């Protein structure tokens, strides 16, 4: 795979089409689990696993699965991997299993996974799909972990379980605070994103222009 | 935190596995057949030509034709409501295919086009006032027709830049430039520009007129250093009469143009420009004319 | 056959068969993978026990030679699944508690130490308890810890926002305690005396042969239940204060039930396991006492005056105290308290006017002088509606009215009100029958 394409997919997954902050997918675990930053990391890891493997299989089978039974096939594959990851977590990381609770099973209906399967993996080659799954998962993990850190520090006064100070605004640990924090994150991220994008385009245009002028000047001097 | 407990696993129990497989087999079989039966009963009878036409279209889903995406356009074409010319992006061979499927004639310009901006004033054009406000060209235009001294001067505030789905336009030196490599002639910028400065030229065009003012002479010179003064030199220089002044605006008839560049070289104001940057010859005089 | 069978196969049919085949293949392969992994990653009972113990009882050492006595596994509110033993004499009882959310259950490992106290518990698994994560993580180390298995364990819900899952946990712990008391080997090992059984024996002796088939159990009257004071102008008093004076506290309050009867027999037991003394109140209101109580004349008087009547409402025993009745022509005005049995609502004090119609007591009016409803609760109006609905009720129709009313809410208050009115009607009918 070309480096250019790899960079494009990587940037799409983490920044340009960040599932939490740009596409606003998978809001259920985002709102529910960000009360504790440790849970976010665990959930993120599980989602990365499921995304990578389901994208892999779906991309491998993309020419085999007929259109009519597309959705049941995708769901069965995704559900299988979620069950696999759930079994692994229950066997080897029981404390994480308890803290994730029912949200582990809810990964099956997490929009991100079915969304990427439907819109990317089902008509892209295998390596591209795997990278897309990986980076989408990383983007998801990073954004919910950041949200989790903010909500945990403000709402409970702890960070990854360790108490920092006595001060807390309980509002942030409640559902209403979840919505507010999420909204603020989306707003701030998109403002920064738009500003950076504009600047980059402007710079690219200027650079191109300068390069052309420079090329002609050097050519003119030689002439 | 993590306590790796390794005492997991048990002896393989075939009965559990086989029961699970049997259930999976039965369940999926029944549900699969159910899906197909219901699908047969609820199938929407769609004209098969719609899918074929849609496959021939460019597939950009830009919406410039006025229909919801290429699927909507295909449906409208099959129903006879739309004109194939509304889509500037579909290449000629595909157009012929569509016309064959639908049994209609391919009308008008078969040649694909790109957009060019009919202004090169920018920083060279004086400002009536300094605009400090919200938004872009469309909003600026509401305030006494924008800040440029010339009524049809490009404000360079980027409405067309935002409208372009292919990021083919950028503002440099105070006015908009279309990158001919990226432009797909969808026409969204043409609809957006409040001064209606952007126009289409054929892909084969080599020169275009980068000024749209209907004023002449001193009027223009006092406002803009790059504006056309309607001197008529281009018209006189053209060996084939492809360029004429209409209302003080030079208009090029591309069916006649032989790409001799005489109009461009002779223009004292340098307001006729190369369409493609690679055509710009490498000499310091004409470096001015580089995009 | 016809020529149609020789036509080339219908492409649509082939596509359909291919679709089903792909779906079935994917399902079967995925399920095969999962089934294999399930075996590979299976967490056995021993493993679950080890994990649970690492949380609450790390010093646990499994006694592998121990074989559990599992003859008796069906408890009233749960089941015993298995019993383990630690080398230091503690029992680990795997108990299932019923009565959870969505009629599900919770299975716990309850650790009972050799001194018959509960050391802690940990969840092994649950059935349908989706909200079990709202039980605080420390509950296994704080709820019921330190209580003896022969004590009356009270439902503990501190810090949890789930009532039904907490009830299932309570039932599981109660089941483990029940096992300890009802299995000979464990009982002897832990040095337990079934005190309730001893007290019951004393009561049965007192009552005589005709009450031999009654089953006795501890009454579930709340500690803070109130009754009307002797002087109506005064504040209600705590029922427990009346029957359990500081110098001679009540040991047990027992209720005897029989299958075909809706009434219960109350028994107040004082003293300790060496020598119990009891006062029993028969259904017809006779107070019977045993030796020792003659010196407690005041207490005896108090009990006689505040005769508690146990009535079965909705398959549970509920309690009412008749304070007084005033005859006014054909009408009799009763003052009756319905006793509180849970943490909310409170006791009701009602004035019920009864008249004899066709030789059956019929309610003329019910008013609440002290409303037991906790003000502000959503179904307060529902509870008050029952007071008017009971007009015209007789002893037979009270239960019907109660059941139909209960469907609309305010169940605890309805229980209390219905019990009080039914007790009054029974008393009226009994007096009528005996020729009053």
C-alpha cells in the first residue's frame, strides 16, 4: 500500500473523520463510560480489536457476500468478534469485565463498527480496511479517554482511580454533564479543525505559487 | 491492577459444540429463507435502466445538476425530467452510452469544460472601503456591492473556495484561481459567486479573459491595474477573428481559436491569461502572466 | 414431466440460493469458532471460587477432603448450590437468592466463619440482574458482615440504588444462614442453637394440642411501627416500647400461621435460650401466659390492651392493633392502628365505623387520623382513595377490594389499611357471633 494512502487513512481515522468528534458515532459508550478514564481505555482496546478483525473479515469476503444478506452477515461477524473479546476479557481481566458490564455486549451495535464495515470495508482492499479499522479505533480511544479524563478529574476529583484533590463538581459525573462535555469537545475540536484546515490549504496554495515563480525565475536567469 | 489468572479452560465437550452448530445452522437457514421470501414479496419494481444510467454517471454526487445525487439524477433522466447537459462532469463516452440506453440524442456541447474566474484584479484593484465583518463574498456583496472599486471585481473572500467540493479553488493575490487539474466543472462555484464572475471554458482552451468589466479606458485604469480598458488590440491581433469586444468585454469564440497566443501577448494590461500554468513560457517578461 | 424442467436454471433462484448459502456458512463458521473458544476459555466453578475469594477472603485455603451435605438445598427464598470449607473452619456457601429484578436471581459465595458470623460475600453470577453494577463495590465487605447466622438479618440496601437486586442478595445471604441452621453437621460445627425453634417450643407447649399444626416464624413488624397512645390527644407511641420494656426486653415476636386460615397467632417471647417465658394471644383474643409473667403485671396489661392481630393480606402477614371501640347505637366506632412493616410508609391510625347489616359487619366509613403515607410520594392519592373504596365492605369483600385497588399502585399503604379494616371486621363479626 502506498505511503500516501496509509497517511490518508491514518489521518482520516484519527482526525479528519474521528468517529466520536467528527462523525458523532458510537455515542452510547462515549456518554456512559467516560465517568472513569480507565474504563475508556479498556473499552477503546476492545473496540480496536473488534474493528480491526471485523473489517479484515468483511473486506476479505466483500465479493462473496450478496447484497440482500449483507446486513445479517456483517452483524454475525461483528457479534462473533465481540463475543470473542468478551470471553478473553472475562477470562484474563476480570476486573475490567466487571467495570465494563453490559457495555461490552453493546459494542455489537456500536455504530462505528457497522458504519465502517458498510461504508469502507465492504468495498476496499484488505490492508486498507484493516488500517482504517485500526485508526478509527485509535481515534475513538483517544477521544473518549480525553473526555474521560476531563469528566473524571472535574466530576470525581480522581485520575485513573487515584484521588487528586478534594474538589469536585458532581454535575460532570452525571448524564447531563456527559452531554455537556461531549458537546464542548465536539465544538472545540471542530473549530480547531476548520481553522487548521483553512491555514493548511492557504499555505499549500502559497507554496505552490512560490514554487512556480521560483522555477520560472531560475529558468529565466539561465536563459 | 490486572490479575492474570491462568486456570481457564476445560476438556473439550463435543456435545455443546455440536448443539451450538446445529442451532446456528437451523436458525440461519430459516432466517435466510425468510429474508428472501419477504424480499420477493416486497420488491420495489424499479426501472432497470435507472441503475445502468447511474453506473455511467460520474458518481461525484455533487448535486450541481439540482437532483439529490447521481441516483436522483439517473432517475430523473429515465423519467425524462432532466437534461443530460445539467451534468458537466460525465465524460463524452459515458454520455453517448447514456443516450443509447435512454434513446435520446446527445445535445449541445459534447466537450467537457472547466471553470475559470473572469477577474485578476485582487490586490491590484482598489478598495472602496475596508471590510471588517462576518462571512465571505456573498455577505460582503450585500454591503454596497463589496469592497472593490470595480463593480465586477473579485473580492477574494472565498465563497467559491468553500463551495468547491474538490478544493480546486484558492484565493491568491486577492482573487480566486481555479486549478484546472482539480476542477470537474460541477458548476457549484458558478452558482455561488455573487458577481457571477466564474464561467466555463472548454478543456481544450488555452487562454481566457480575466476581466469582466464593461467600463473602459480611464474609468478602468483609475480603479484597477489589471482591468481591461477595451483597447481592442486583441481583436485586431487575432488572425482568425476568434475574439471580439462585446460591451467592452472581450469574448473568445473557442470554436475558432487556434491557440496562437497573439491576443495574450499583445494585451497591454495582461488581462488575457493562460488557462494551464504549464503553458506559461519560461521568460521573465511573461512570468507576470503566470497564474 | 413438462418442458419447464429443461429450461436453464433461473438466475434469480441461483442468486437466492447463493445468498442463503453464504449466510448459513458464515453463521456456522462463526458459531464453530465461538464454541471452540468457549471451551478453551471456560471459567470453571473452582476458578470462579478462587476469584471471588481473592476479593474478600485471600487467606482462604480449600479443604479438598470436605464433602458437602447437600440433602437439604431448597430454602424458602433461595437454593443452596454447593458448600466448600476452608482449612481454618470457615464455610463457603454458594447460595442462590431469588426475588431479583425481572424475577431473576443472584448467586453468591457467602463466607461464614467458625464463630458463626458472616465474614463477607462475593457475587458468582447473576440471572437477569442488569443493574447489578449499582450495588456498591464494597457491599461484600459491609452488608451483613459481622452478623451471626442465627440472628434476624435485616435487609440492607445502603448505598445501592437498586431495590430488587439488593433483595435477591439479601435472600441469598439469608439462604446461606438458613443452611447453617438447618443442616445438622454445620449447626453442630458452628455451635448454633436454633433459638427460634426453642422459643417456638415454649409457645406451642403453652397453647396446647389444638394449635400443634401451626407454623411459627418471626414477625416482620418494623422496629419503628407506631400505635395510638392511650390518650387520643397524645402522639402515637412506638409499639416496641409498649411490649419490650428496657429492663425486660422482648426476645422474639412470633407469628403462627396455618394453611387454611387467614388469621395468625401472636406470641411474645421474653428471656433467653436457657429459659424462655412467653405470652401468647389466641385468635379469639384470649391471652395465655406462662410462669414468670405473673410478676410482670404491667407488661401483661400492656399486651392485653394492645392486642396485635395478625391478618394475611396478599399472602403476607400484616398487623393491626385495635385500641378501642365505642358503641353508638347500631354503629361501633373502632380505633385501630395498621402497623408499618418496611422502611416506608409509616403506621396508619384509622377510625372505622362498623354496623351490623344482615348479621355481617359492614364498614360505614374509614378516616385516617394519622395518615401513614409518606407525604410527597407519587402514589399518595392512590392510597387515600382506598379509604373511600372500603365503604360498604364486609370481611369477605375487603380482600377483593384490596386486590383490585393494588393494581393501581401504593401497595405498602394498601396492605396496612386493608389489614386494619379486616382485623376490625373480624373482631366485629366474632363479637356478633358470640352474642354481643
